[in-house]
C-alpha cells in the first residue's frame, strides 16, 4: 500500500512532510481541514505512503455491496448511530488499548460543510485510551500534507490542549477555506 500511496500522492502533485514515529501506529490522528471529499483521497493516500495502518469511522448505512467491502479494505469502521454510542466508544477505546497497530483517524469538524464547533470525541477517545493525539493536515495553498511531529498527550484540560491544536492548524489552507473553522468558542468557555 505504501507504493500505491506514493503513486497517488505523486499523481496529485502533493508533497508529504512527516517523520513517522512508533507511537503514530497506535494513536488518535486528527485530520483537518476537512472541506472536500478530496481530503479523504489525499489523507488516505498519505497515510498509506507513511505505512500507518489507520481506521476511520463512517455511518453503517454506507456499508452496502459493493461499497461496503471497499470501505472495510480502506480501514472503515461502521458506526450505527441509532444504537448505544457508549458501547461503541468503549469498543474503540479497547481496540486502541489492545492493538498496538491500530490508529484511529478522525475529522473533528465532523462534516465537510462549515462547522461552528469541532466535535470533542477525538479528545475523549485519546484521553480514555491513554493514546497521543497527532495532528495530520492538508494544506492546499502549497499542496503539502503531513503529520505534525508534536503529539498531544491529553492533559484533561481541553481548552489548554485545544489552543495547541488551534495554533497548529491556523495557517493551514483548506480546499474550500470559507468552510474551515477552528471553533473559536472554545477559547471563551
């Protein structure tokens, strides 16, 4: 998959900037900005290129034939939004704690449309599983993407940790910049 990832990134004209650490293979990786379906293509190819076996959450309604097997092969984990969310998150946390080659990629914006508030689930999953948070990015301004070399170990103070995240992403340019927001309301809560 690394060769396929390299080929896709080269064909798209993207440069990858990342030094993979062993911890990245068992972490929560947040990816932003997320304003286009292309973000998935470049982000997934980039993680393949880096050799990181990652998983992402997607609503179970998309797991129909022939799309379902393709999604699973790409690392998708189906989410049944109508059932017990606590059990699902407990299962994900257990997976992170027990499988040393399982990383979970989440897009905290939660949607490709403008979101006024980032979802905090990534933070709670990382806290509960005692895994680091790595910040992956796509910068359409210069077609560079990567993973920041600084991991966040959740301190329990979301506002303090989110300030680090906000600082990291503040100069990243989305495919649709008008749809990217860093949830400024967290600074005032």
